[in-house]
C-alpha cells in the first residue's frame, strides 16, 4: 500500500529556492523571475522570508518551469554545486569552513538539514579519515522527486571544493527512486598532502624504531664478530636523521597548509571588510538620497540632486535619468553626467518610443516590463536588440550597463541607467540591488511631488474660481447697465443715426467684457449651463462658415465628421466656445499659414486606459480632434498650457484664458482633454466627451428681436439699484406694473402689504440675507400660484447642481439684455416652455 502524501504540506525552506534564484541571476539572467515564481504559486516576499516553507507541489512546479526556461535537465544538480560557491555561502561561512575539516562539515549537514527541509531525515556517519556515509530517510506522508536526489549529489560534490580538495567520489548504493527505502550516499575524497605525508611519517617512525631495536640481535646472530652496540648507534643515527627529515617535511607541509588556511581566512576577512565598507557606503547613499529628496520640491530638482549624489557616492563613469510623458508614450532625458556635450545634445533631442510594440531597446524594455537589467557585455544581447537600438548603444560606447525602472507601486515612471566606459569595472548583482533601492526612493518622491503639484494646481484653480465668482456678481451688474441701456438706445434710434452706431459700439465692447467674465466662470464651473442631448457633428456643421471666417486665407480648414457617432449631453454654447478657442489658438500658431483639421469620432476607453489616465472612467466617448501644422508646443509649456493667464503671445494679444476656459468647460461636461505636440511638429488637442443614450433635443427657436409687453404685476428684487432701474426702464414702457425691493426681507414685506395679485417674481439669486430661491419658496407659501424667474451671473450652486440648473428652475443669465429678458418674462407668464 502506497503512503498517502499531501503535496500541499509546507516542507522546504525558502533558502533552497533563494539559491536557485541566485544561480538564475548569475547565469540565466534573461529569465523573468516574477513569472517563474507566479507559475510555481510563490511570492517574492515568501522567498525573502527565511522562515517560510514551500510545499512539494510548489517545488515541483518551480523545477518543471525552470527546466523549460533554461533547457537544462540537470539544473537541479547544477544548483546543488552552486550552493557551495562563495556567492551563496558568503564570507562568514567560508571563514568557518576553514576552521573545520570535511568530515566535521558532513556531520554538521545532518544536524543542519532539519532546518532546510521537513521532508526527510539526514544522518552522516564517519567511515574513515576521508570517507562518510550520508543517509536520507523520507518521513512518512512525504514523497520527493528524483531531481531532489540529483540536487543533493551536486551539493556533496561541491563540498570538497570548499576545502581546496579535488572533487570527491560519490557512490549511491541505495536510492529511494530505484526501489530502495532510503537514499544512501558514500562520499570519499583524496587526503590533503599534509595529512598523507603525516601518515607516512608516523608509519616510517614506527618502522625505524622497530628496526633499531631488532637489528642488533639479528646482526649478532648472522655476524657475531660485529659489535651490537656499534650497529645500534649506526642504525639509530640513520633513523634519527630520517625521522628528523620527515618531521621537517611534515612541518613544512603543515605550515603551508596553515598558511593556506590563514590566507583563506584573510581573503574572507578582506571580503567581509569590503562588504562592510560597501554596506556603509550604501547606507550613506540611502541616507543622503533620502535627505536631498525630502528637501526637493520639483521634478527637475529631484533629478539634478539624484545625479549629484550618485556621482559623489558611487563609482560609476556615467549615469542618466529618463522620465516618461503623462501618456506613457515617450521617454525623455532629464539629467545625467559623464556624457560628452555631443552625447548630451543627442539625449536631450531624441525621445525613446514606448508605444511602439516593435521597440526592443534596453530603456524601453526595462520601462515596459518594470524589470531591472544587468549587462556586462552588450554582445550578449545584441541579437535581442533592434538594429537601431544596437547602433545607438554602440554609438554611445555602451559595454556594460545597469538599467533600473523608476516605479511607484505598479506604475512605471521612468528609468535610471549607469555604466562604466573608462574604468571597465564589472557590474555586479549588489550594484543592481543598490540601484533598485535608489529608484524606489526616486519613484516615491516623484509620486509625492506630482500629488503636491496637483494639490497646488487644485488650490490655484479653486482660488481662481473664488476670484472669478467674487467679481462676477458685481461685474455682471455693471455690464447689465451698459449692455441694457446701449441696447435700448439702439432700438429707439433710426439705423442711420450716428448716436445709434456709438451705442452699438458700446454694446459690442460690453459683450466682449461679458465673454471674459463667462470664460472665468466657465473655468471655475460656476457658470450656469443648459445641458441638452445633442450631436457634436451638428454643432460643428452649424459653426463651419463662422470658423472659416476666423482663420486667415493662407490656412486651409478641413472638417472630417464621423458618419456615425453617439450623442452627448452638453451645453451647445459652451461646446461652440471650446471649438472657437481651439481654432483661434491653432490660427495663432500658424502665422505663415498651414493646415487645420477638425475631426470627430467615437472611441471606447477601456479599463487599461482608465488605469493610466487620472479620473477617466471606462466607457464610450465622442472624440473631438483639432490638429494644426504650426510651430508646436515645447514640453515645458505643455505642462502649463491650461493654467489661468498663461500665454506665450505678445503683450496685449492674449489673455491666457482661452485654453484655461476650454479645460474648465471640458471638465464641467465630465470630459477629458489632452495635448500632443512636439516643437516644429504641430499640435493636436483631443477632447473626450461621454456618450449618452436618447434622442437629440429639439433646437430652440431663433432669438426674437422684439420686446413683447403686458399688463401683469411683477415683483422685482435686486440689491443693486442700477439693475432695478434697468428693469424698470425696460418693463414699465411695455405696460407692466412693478413692485421693487432691494432685498428678500423687503420683498416679503411688500408682498404681504398688498392685496393685489402679483403674477411674477423676478429676483436676483445672490443677495444679503435671504437668497432668491429662499425668497420664492417663502412667497409661494401664501401665493402658491405665483410664477418666478431667477437672475444672476453667479449662482454659487443655489439654483444649480455642479453648474446645471435644478429641475423646475427658470433662470436668466446676467448681464441682462432687455430683449432676452422681455421675451423670457412673456414666455413664463404665458406658460410657454422656458429656455434659458
């Protein structure tokens, strides 16, 4: 009956797997260790934990995959031999080995093995001065595999090399994988010259002593005339000479062996001291790096400080840092040292492509796979590189290289590379480990700086919004007076009257000022929007002629609307403002003429895209693309292009609010905007707006040019007397009866003081004390049939939710225009559908 065994039972220490991994890094560094561990159901932190135990199933999977990856069916035997190398034993253990002999070491294996494996019991028995028997007995309920026997034999072979002996002879008279109950190994090895000669000396001494004692008696019997005493003295003298000579030779061999042991101890001590010094330098590096990164507040400062510390603390000829753009499509040079002026010029000018699946460059592969690379000979991987990558590496004189990804969690940010071209000093695994520690620090700092930058940007935008909303109320009241009276004057004068033309100029100037306020409010998301289901294609089609007039004759405009795209929920006026601003921006970027393309389309942004782009939700989006062939936008400007009041135009030719406004409107529509540009390569803006279900809303009727009147009573409430006078001068001539109040409390008092019917309340939203919405709700308690219109240029979310009107609210935007106000009032009083 076969033993029942549990293949998932923890049996084997992580130290064994760690040995395999050290062999892989040294000899098979092309293997992806993370994928290997994943296949074997292992985690890297488990390997680092010396107390962790792996199961037989995990060990089997690990070996199976490793044989497949290396193509070496004897990899277990190789790993066994590797386990006794200095790389695995370390300097301290090698020092201890120098103080004990092979026999003692094999005996210690039996005691130490229980800490490595729980699957078998190891026993070592001395058979002679240079021979031991090792028996491995499996515990009940366990079942090892043949490759583990090969691994042990590899280890037995390697032990003697640690004592500077020739490889041992190993007999395997009994094997549990060939019908035996145990695995039994008989290990023998040649004795050292000192031990062998000592044995010869001892035998020779005993032989000569016996000869000295027996020879006189034998000679006396054979030659009685020869004196026995003289015979003894001759033999004794010869024997003493031979014994002294043998002792001298033995002592010499002992001294040589002792010197060899001392040298070995010295080498181990030197290695230990070197490692201590390296660890000390690395700790200073980590400490200094932490200090400088803690003090650095910007990305450029991070890279300059990193390269400075690396240059001072580490002995590398060259180093460079590269950072990916936000879209993770390009790697750009940030800082470095050790390169010539010509090489630095090339590095600053070129960008390494990350979005090209055929790219096999070292930097690209390191970034994409987030795996470090240690290379001591470029020729080892020349067949894996593209011709262009190989040419670039050779042009820069790359021979050996360490390239580490700069990451934060699972997000790649850039790469850090160091190499030696002058000293030709080989790069080691410990160098790679140090660099990985450095890049982890850099990645965390970059992430923190970006968060701080986003926070500062958010605070800046919030302050901008508060500033905009703070001035909007008063500014729109002033503009209402200017625009309102200029419109009234223009309507009352004949078309050829010069004063009417002056009034129209005043009106046009007021409209421009009003648009400036709208831009500020659009970005601060405090402008009231009328969201309707519409089509981007329809909006662009309606704007086509106007866009043609916006650009100069030497700029060709092409519009490519997609045949079928989804609908969007949008404020048509604001989408028009986005397109106009982008077209004007493109026009100004092509002073000598060029090509302007407007395209629409529908795209699905998947979860992978959403994970790499901040605040993007997966789903279908309508895409608006505006591309020009202008001078392009440098990276430094791209990072600031959406900031308020940032402009590259000459003084007086730009407000710095165009793209600032576009960004705000896009965000208010739950969309996303990205810029793609390189100097002298033109610029592309891509805007994504979420697709919505449902039919397109009917287009509102064209604006009316007449002011209809009436005889109804209207309660007018506004804290600005100029607004009340404008409304009075507009509505009273039309026949309306007005009751005026300068605040909510006065309006309530006047409403309660009169018994006549009040048909409509026309009230400002933002007023001292009671706001307009609260006033209407209070009045409706006593007069539930009363109708109401709210007016303001800034709502502070009193009547909106995220800038969109709440259901049932009728609203007029300030600055007030008499014609629009009169038509709105008439529509509400006549119970017609209201439009803002």
